[in-house]
């Protein structure tokens, strides 16, 4: 089993001998299917592979709902949709098995020189194994569980080259260390995420035609109840934003979140509950916002990856695991079991915007 590479003294410094013999322009498959934040945090791996092999063909297997997201990376040649979430709801239907067969055929149609499986689950390890089979390609995957992340040890049995990474490894660095095991090149900092097109994506979408000139987007919703920030705190923050000339805009994704947005808006003069929008439409909103404030959730991680002024609020998850560390325009407040105060969040919004308190 390989050990993860140590941080380099200089970018791109080779820190160990590499037993992999790959062509000058290798074909590499990356397997990372979900969730939204994890897919975003896997993107720097693609840039690392491209930096090592400028002529490489890099493909990615991802959940079908994130296909358009991955297509924002110009360095990904082919995106292969994976729909297990939908398949398992109707697994008895012949049409579903036809789809599964289609994915299998798509994986086998390409003779990959290497496969990197960064999810660490049995289902994704099986996908990697199917893809590697045609050319007996090496499969690089996680060799151990990292703190706070899903991991199924049985997946390790399907890797040819499991890689041990630090137990406390940031989501971005964990994937990049797997790539470093293949490239022999330690990941340079800061990490890169989206292509240039993402900076203007959907900015002029008709859904945003009536947005105010200055606003803050507040992503209050999350699937985990413990990850939420108290409504009273959102009220107090929204009032400060309003006094500073920023309208508070509140997104939502389901009926319960819409009601929560309405509850927050009721305590903030001028606050607006937005219409429902897609992840891709969210780029236009994020790119036009003066600041994005939100709990530990996927769209907030997109804002951080875009290096927009972003405040990430942590209340019940480890900050070190997903915090944005690659730009001074990102602030991280709170931690697991440490709920940040309104003053802390407000000061962070002023800091990332470059304004006074």
C-alpha cells in the first residue's frame, strides 16, 4: 500500500519514484459520483493530471445530476453519467438494466491507462474495476478511512494501488493525494477548480432579471438539522446587511426550506425569498452577489471554489474538512459544536468584502 506524498518544498517537485509507466498522452478515468460539495472538491485533481500530462484524455464518472457541473471543466473530455440514485428506485425495470448496460459498455469502450477512484465506496470501486478491466489498468483508490468521511473498507480490495492518506485530510487534498500517487508530483497550491466560463455562467439568466443592484445570498438550508444556523441569528445578520445597503436573498430547494426562508425573511426588512432555481442557475446568482453567506453545503462550496466573497458557517461539522483555504476572499467561522455568533459572521462578511466593521 502506498503512502500519501508529503507537501513539496516547491510546486511540482517530484517526491518519490513512480512505478507507473504511462504513455505520453495517457487515458485516465476519474470516478467521483457525489455529492455536490465532494464533486466540486474533486475538481483540482483534474487540473493536477492536466499539469502532469498536457495531452492526456481525462474522463469522469459522476451522478447524472452533476454532469453539467463537470462539463464546466474544459480538461474533461468525456463525462459518463451514473444514476444509481434513480436506478435503485426501479431496479426491476428492464429499461433500468439497459441503462446500466450502457454505462458498462461506455466504460469498457475506452482502454484506460489508469483509473482514480476517489469516493472510497464499494459501488464506485466496482465502476473503477469495470473500467480498468479492458486494459488491466492500475486502479488508485483510498487505502484508509479519513475522519468524518464515508468509506467502505471492502472497496480497497478492488484497487490495485490503495493509497494511505492522513486521517485528517481536507476533502480537496484527499483527492489530490491520490492523483499525486499516479503523477509522482506533489499537488501545487492553491488548487484550481472551474474553467473561465463558470465566472459568467447564467449571470444574464431571465430568472435573475429583477435582482437588486447590491445583495447578499444567504444559503441557510441544509439536509442536516444540526448544521443549521439559528433563525434569530439570520434575522440579526440580515438586519445588518440591510443597514449596509445589501438586500438579503434567501434560496430554498424544497417546501420545508421555502418555509424556513419565509420565516427568516419575516424578520428582515426588504429580504426576498427567491424562486426555486437549479444548481447551474445558481452560478449566475453567486457571481452577481456582493457576498455569499451560508452553512456547510454544496452551493456555498461552489461560491468558495469560484473565489467569490464567501463566508462559510460551521456548526456541527469539522471546519478543517471542507473549509475554503485558497483565497483571502473566503472566511470560515465556527466549527463542530462551536456555533459562531452574529458578530463573528458579520465581521467575516466585512472582511471578505474589504469593508470596515
